[in-house]
């Protein structure tokens, strides 16, 4: 076993680290940072879709997760296909080396880290193994060598990152918790996760928007599309333009189509206004001619310039008669 600092015993150092940092994680996986509303959407997914979100928890961005959870069920398979395609280092070949490597690490983590009654890939050692790969060296200390000591492992990433990570079996059940990562280790691991969440410039390809039903004196659907998410084409004379096509299909609680709205929305502005629009959104308001009741709606927005389409599934209720 590699020697540690000689000032104190390993047991003393581990105990001090546990007291200072027990319960503090290196970073929050995406699942821990999700809102209650989002978790409700996750729980409402079908088995296959829920398995996908769990599997890609370390590499899916918040924007991708939001889009996936708002998709109609019929569109989720296409999203999953595009998700892996965005991360394919060589799209010209049949193999997706990134996907194969990532799923291979999950399978290995599940075999290696069995303690605690949880799948290995969602444990701390599994998370680090997936993000950084196998360590160059592992120093292990079994329980009982030092009085009051817990079993622990020190993972040494020496060749590339020059960091050491300590995992402690706090409950004696075989699940090891990451203890006291220093600032440099935190930066390296967070950077590794960020690279997996945003491969290349792929995040720019994600076409997203928000949509919600507003109820007051009137009832209307409010759609907001950040200008940064839209592609524009030159129209001559220092102007840029874009056309958005909205297709809204509202389904009643009985499963029948209750209302349909289809319309093109044309955007045009001069280059001098481009800076003013930075950070703003283009808003569309669609009055809803619906009776009191509960509805589902499939809202499809087509970016005609970028030739990109995104569909969201909305659930809402009309609280009063029009």
C-alpha cells in the first residue's frame, strides 16, 4: 500500500475527514438537482424512458432532460437516438464509440461495486469510475487494522490528473462514500462531467421553448422562444428573418380532438436591433377556445430556417366556462 502522510495514522485522517465532510458530495448528479415538478414527470414516464433517464444521469444536460420530459411518448425514441448521435465521435461509422464506452463503464461499475443494496453505477465509486475511468492505482485498507477505523480505498489518478480520491465504507455494508475531495479534484471531475453533458457545440443544436396556459379574463397559451435558440437568414437590406410554424392539437379527457390551431409566425428585424434582442424571447399568445375541463395538448413548433422541429406534451385544465 502506498504511504500516506506520516503526521497522523490513516484512521485518524479518515475519521477527521468523515467528521468534517460526511454528507457533503463532490457534485450533485442531475437527479438530485431536479425540482419536485420535474421528479413527478420522471415518475410518470414509462419503464423504458425512466430507465434511460437514470442511465444517462451523469451526461444528460438540464436542457436535454427538460426537452425529453416534455415530449409526447411517441417522440421519445427519436430523442434517445439523437441524444447518442450528438455524442458520436465518428458519425460516419456504424459504431458509436462514446455510447459503447459509456454503457460499458456502467456495466463494469455494476459488477465491481455491489454493496449498499444499490446499483453500482449510482454509487460514488461508480460515478467516479464512469466520469474519469479506472484509476491508475487503488490503495485499500480493510476494516480493523486501526482502532475504530472504517474500511476505505484511495483511488490514485496519477498519469493524467494527479489527484487522489478517498472512499470510506461508512456503514460497513460495502457501499463506499467519497470523502473530502480537494478543490482541484472537484474541478477535474466537474469538468469531466461538463464535457460529457455538452459534447462539442451540440448544445447549440437543441431547439427548445417554453409553453404554459395562462388563465385570467381570457385563457391563452403563451409560447416563449429565446432568440438565441432561433436561426435567422439574411433577407437583404441589413435585415434578418425567420418563420415559425405552430401546430397545436388539443385532446379532451375523453381522448377526442377538441381543438386545432395551425399558423405561421414571421419574424424580421434589422441588424441594429440584434443586440437589443440578446437574452430576450419571442412570445406567441394563442387564445384557447375551449370549454371548462381537463386537456392534453401536443404543441409542435417548426423552425423553418433551421429546419428543426420540437414537440411538447402539455397537460392543463380550464377552470371556468368561456
